[in-house]
C-alpha cells in the first residue's frame, strides 16, 4: 500500500531563486535519507506570482511511514541532512492557516478522479479502464 501526503508552506520574500537552485540539484545525502525513511516519491510545486510564494509538496510513502516519527528521523539522520533542513527552513515560513507549532500544513483532498470514475461506473454500468 502507498500513502499520499500533500502539504503546504510559504517561501520568504526574495528567496525563490535560491530555493529553486538548491532543489534543482538536491544533496545526495538528503535524497538517500528521504528514501531510507520510506518516502517513495516527492514533488514540490511553487505558485509563481502568488504574494505568499506558496509551496505545495506531494509525497508518496510506504504504508509504514509516519510523518510524526519519520520526518524527525530524516531531519536528524546525518550532519549533512541537518544542515540542509536548517537551510531550507530559513527560506520558509508557515502558511497562514498553519496550526500552532506546525511548519508544513496538511492540505485536504476535495476531489479524487479515480474514486469518482469508480462511483460513476458503478452507478451507470461504466467499467473503469485499468492502467
């Protein structure tokens, strides 16, 4: 089984170019550490032109992944990862909707095409194509 997480945070004004540059060539120790804690895929999107410079991260993980346990385990996995995390956090600021003490805020899913197709197919005799 695979879990999907979507989270958001904002970039501090004037840091977009440097943040992009870091992520264009992410440090290998960071990539390995994320994989080691169960992150299978991660994408970060930026809303250009947004006054908040909002980042949206979509992450697929193993079923055993627990953000409360595995993100801290990743963030402290080596001195290189600790340095990366500190640098990235310096670029970021919590989103306005963040809870007290929260950094990356969870995003609620409001639509799932696969579920809608399956539901519509069940109601109308439509068979959802595989793959």
